[in-house]
C-alpha cells in the first residue's frame, strides 16, 4: 500500500504523466517549493493522513456490481421513510416525461455548443429554458443557468457592484448560511455586505432598519421571497422603492415553485432575480445536482454585465431561424482576465430538465403546485401547534412550503426520536439562529401524502 505522497511522487515521475526528474524540478521551482511534501505545508499535521491508504483489492466486474447492489440495498427511500427536509434542496414530483426526454443522448452527452451549426437542438432547448425563466419571474433576459443559488447570489452581487460602481450589499439576516458563506467568498476584498435584521414577530425584513442602513455606498438590496424560514415577505414593493430611491439595485431570490401563487419579482421592481431551479424537474441526489436561476430586466448596463451564457435567436445567411451563443465575449475563455465572470460553464442538462418540466406543467400546473404546497404546509403547521411541547410556526406570517418548529425537548433529541419512528424530520437550525431556541426547519410539498403527514404528527405526539 502507498501513502498519498507516494502516489503524488508516482504521478510526477512517469507512471501517469510523462515527466523526467528535470521536469519535476521545473514544476517544483515554478511553485516555489523544494519537495512534494511542501505542497501540504499549510495543512495541519494533526489532520493529515500519515498512514498507508487501506484500499480494498480490485474486483472483477461481476463482483463489483454485486458489491454496489448490496450497498444500495441499505438506502432508505422516501417510500420507506417520509422526509421533511428542505433548506435549498426540496422533494418534488418529477414527471416521467422529464427523464425520458432530457436523458436522450442528444441532450445527455452535449457539451458547450461552441459550434452552433451542429448544436441547434441543445441551443433551442436552452433558449426555451431562458424564455420560460423570464416568463415565471417577470423579467426580460435570463442566462442559460448558473451552478446553484449560492453562486448566482455571488455573481449578482459582483454584477451590482460593476453596474453601480458601489461596494456594499445589504442582505437579510434570515438567509441560508451556505449562501451567505458563498457570497462572502465571492466578495472577499472586493465588496462588503451587511445583514438587515428581521422582525421578531413576523420573521420578515425590518423595513425601518433597512431605511437606516442604506447609504450612497449601497450597490444593491437583496431579499428572498419566500425567505429561508418559508415566510412570505409582504413589503417587497416598499423595499424595492427604498433601494431605487437610494440609487441601489433591487435583487430578489426566489424558490420558483412559489411563482405560481406569488407575484413574480418583475412586478414589484426587481432588477435582478436569482434562485434555485432544482425543484423544477431535477431529482435531489445527496444534495444535488443544482441549477442557479439568473435573470434581469431589459437594461443594457445589466445585460452586458450578466455572468454565464446567453443563448440568442437569429437568422442564418438564408434567412432561416437559428440559435447561437450571444454576448459570449464576456466568457473567460475569450476575454480571460477582462471577463465579467469566471463562471465559464453552466448546468445545461439540468436546464433542459427545467424547460421540459415547465412546458409539461404549464402556468396552471405551477399554480396548482404552489397551492398544494401551501395547503399541505398549513395543515401540518396547524396540527403540530396542537401538540403539547411544540410550536409551529415560530413566526406569525403566511408561509409557503417551509416553516420553523420549536420544541421543548432539544432539537437533536426530537430528530433522533423521529428517526427511530421511521420519519426524517426537518433541518436543525438552532446553531444558525440561536435566538430561536430549539428550532428546526420543516418542508412539506406536494409529494407528501396524507399518510406521510399523519405519520409525522403521530411520531411527534408520541415524543411529546
């Protein structure tokens, strides 16, 4: 068995990369180090793996298949255990037509369509995706997707800074911690951000505090509707006015499944709209894959500063309709250090899935989806609140499909006891928001049957 360092040494020699000792020395000199060991100098020794890798012996294909199948048999599906997790990755039903069409070889194997003359199928699919994202968000221009909601937020913040030439972003205190961490990474040493407090009674943004915080340094005000706790913000139009009166952009983050029942951000003055497209036809699989939504209003300053790719419709030399990547001079592979964004890829297959899903459900289906999610969540909240020792929701506001639950027992204990009863509870958030006490975030969607919801309620009743 070989250590990690030994494997790296093998690679640098000749087994995998044709490199002489002279080549190896040149690479080390370029990195400014004398040995491979120095590659790990910033990694604390206490967390290094200073032992040989204990890897199993290789298996023949038949034995490997059997081994993997045995591992997969240990998985617990939603049918075996109802899951009430959400927090950025949600359980929703994916119609069979989505997989059937999106996983055709023409879509499944397609990569960046740099040669439009041979990529018309994938280009048109992405153009349709952009068109439908504009339709549901009420915006004018959408790109061909980002990695996820978090990266879309980081890119939107930098875009706002470029457009306004300001260096501060105001964000809500109620935000997914991973989105905030990604934003901090994106804007490090470039921009700063401040957190807008929330009303302790309603869980919505404190508009008075926002009025006092915004200044001539503010590039954008960012809100999420519904917010991280599932609360629907009811003063978005007023927040939009405050941002614009102070020369800042208004950015809105959305769960797109809510747009069948809530007004699209374009109707209340959003300049940039971002969000997570995963619930629109993309199955969750151990936290992914995800797809970031990104759209803006019709303003050349905004459009020319958008990150990622934009697919456009045009005509060929014979006057036939065709599609191409447009405004791609912003891409890193063309402009390098002058690019507006270092994002040089996207989630094309997921975008195709979203496009097929939206075309399948249509406006009426999206509205029915939102109504069902709200009705299911309201039913579960009401029933949990009737159980002694539990409060749901914590905030007195309309909720969409997620809501907070506070318990007298520790949140970890409640979670373990639910698992013992065959139910996966919500995400524990008391460490993220200690002021809420023993709190968890639950998600209820159209995929949860009455039997699933009753199983949760029965388990909580037993725990109480």
